[in-house]
C-alpha cells in the first residue's frame, strides 16, 4: 500500500552545482530576517552550506515541530548536477522523542511494578497502568497523525520549490 509519502528526492539538473545551490540560497529568506515577519509568511526556510542544504516548509502562523526537513546535497556531473535529499525529522525533535518514550517506559514499568507488588485494594493499580499508557502515547499519536497529513503536503511543497528554483521557472 502506497502511503503517498516519499522519503527521498533526486533531480538531474542541467545547471552546475554552484548555480543550483546559489538559486536555492537566493530563494530562501535571509538568515537575519525578522522572525516576527516570517511567522506570517508561508514558504521554504533553511540554509545552504557548501554542497549541502537543509530545508523545511513553514505554514503562516503555525509552528510544527514534527514537520519534515529535507537534508540534501548537490554533486556535479559531466552535463550538469544531481540534487539528492532525504526527508527526516529535526535532530532535536528526535532527541525529544527518545526522552519522551524513555520517560513513558519508565513510568509504565514503575506503575506495573506497583500494580504487581502492592497489595490489591481494588482497581487502582490497573487504572494507574492504563493512565500512564494513555498519557504517554495518545498525545504523541494524535500530534503525529495531525502532522502526518500536513507533512505529506510539506514534502510536496518542498519538492516543487526545489524543482521551480533549480530549473529557473
């Protein structure tokens, strides 16, 4: 079953790598641009360093920590260049998720141990285990579901942005 989510992009371009990267950098807002003004604008954000770039799509007025980032590079070929990239999460978001699930796992183990080794006085221990599972997983699953639909659109927007920018259209 095709989920409609692409993990990589690859373009063969007729321009040299330096020109493609210059076009991408020119299409991005300047690094020192006011964050307040950028908050109300939709479009690509990111940076270009050497032969590598990192891009993400920003919706006006909405911050999405789970948005997809495009990590890519450009290599020269004999007749132009090849732009390749992969979509992924920001490294800080990955770190937060590791911390979140480690905390949730620890709380689950503690509540499970309390339920097993504590004298049963009713349904409290089972309720505690269920509550920990619910509080740890449901908010992240809901956020992930919401951002998944937006993420598909962001990937398409970034791909179209690169095609437009690098081809000069």
